[in-house]
C-alpha cells in the first residue's frame, strides 16, 4: 500500500455533484446493447468467426524417444501400439500418427512392423487416413523407408524442414535428403506433411519444398514446438507468442494450409488447447511428452486418457471432432470406397 493521502472532501463533493450516478446516455434506446448490430445503422458489427467447424484430433501413439523408464505407460511393442491406436479410434479420434519400435524399444523404420500395426487398423477402419514417421537415421533405413512408401500403407508422412538440436541430439535434414524424401512421398500417393519446429523451418519449407514445386499449396503443416531446442514454451507468454508467430509465418506463404499443432514438451495439452481455439487442428498423445500439464508432474496414463481430454475440449469450444472421412478430405488424401465402415 502507498502512503499517499486521498482528498476525501473533493471526492465527496464530486459524488454529490454527480448525484451518485454514472454517465449514461442511451442513444440507441430502447435497445441498450446488441452483439450483432448498432441501432444507428443496419450493417452487422459482429459476425461468426471464420474458423473450421470441425476439429481434427490426431493421436500420436508412441513417438520415437521415450521409454519405460520415463513413462512406464508408453506402448512400445507392435501389439501394444496397435491396441492403443484401436482404443482411440473406437473413441472417435480423427486419425492416428504411427511410429514403430524394435525389440529393444528404439524407434525403427521397418516395413514389417508398420504393416503389423497399420493393417489391423485399416481392416477395422477402411476410411482411416494414417500417417507414419519415416526418419532414415541409420544405415539401411533409407531403403527401408522406400519399401514402406512403395507398400502404400501410409496416407501421409512428415518431412522435417529443420536443422536444430532436439534435446541432446542434433536433428537436421540436409536439403537434398529433404527434397528427395518429399518426392518419394508424393510419388507413393501419400501427402507430405511439412513439419516445423521453429519459425525458421517455415522459411526452409518455403525455399526447398514450395518454391521448387514439390509441395503444392494449400499444404498440410505440422507445428512441433516446446521440445528442448524447438520454439521455447517455458511459460504462458512464450507459448502464446511462439505459436502465433509460427502460425503467422505459415499463413504468410500458405494462407489456406491445414495446420495441425502437435502437443509436445511440458506445455503439451496447453499448446493443443491454444491451437484449438485459434481454429487450428491438434495432435495429442504419447509421442513427444509424458506430462499431462505444464504446472504439475502427472504422467500420461494412456492415449485414451488424453483423447478423452481432447474430446471434452472439443465440446467446450463448440468444434466437434472431425470424422475419419472428414479428416481424409482435410489432409487431401484420395477418397476410398468404404463398404460397411465402422464410422
């Protein structure tokens, strides 16, 4: 409290002069307030926002990094990944994002393991458009990536237009690798999803992928912030500033692109919540985080748990979750003939 002195005599005289009344001039009487138009002219002053009615919710089942010592609930085996994916699809997820792991629990590019996970999903949900992460980091994985693409298991695949540190690892996609991988994805009939970790990655994508003609706009974008080394989101201001900055950079070069914001790091579901009210789409799940909320240390129990939270969020903001068929159309993947589909 300040030690200033208030002139209560002047305040009392002012109250008496105003007769205890606020200033009130209802020029539009008898209308006091309308949220839609003025009583003084007939032009609308408040119209519905132009954001997508439907919210696409993708669930990333396991990701590449976290193991059981960081979250014992992480699905690592092909069967566990499949069952977790089936659970969220049954609950109404628009799509799932697939990584597969080897027998030691490490991320791997493997046609056999992608097939073991994806084929049961598509048998049960033929209209499902699924994307999978194909990062050829080890010897032989480039050829295996080509086998996965040739098998046409995937409807979409990310391309990472980045050169950054992810945690303690340097993560960089040399421009020739970036462009050739994009070409292979397109030729396989899948949709290349441009994955950006910082706003500078948007410039990389524009220079190497869009201006070269490899990717047509409107394109599919994945924004992956909040991991160590990516756009920092260590407090609410950084989260808001960082996400709006990245989205604005994308809109500058691709005004009508589909943007999916991927929960990651400690911010995770808060980032997804912000994205959903911005009219964007969201990817949640157990890929790049093991926390539920940024201010507590609660671990995610299951993908079904975080999808349930996303479903509640969609109800709160009035954006129903997109169906699998609607998401396929949003992604720009070819339609499929579905007989006796499950939804």
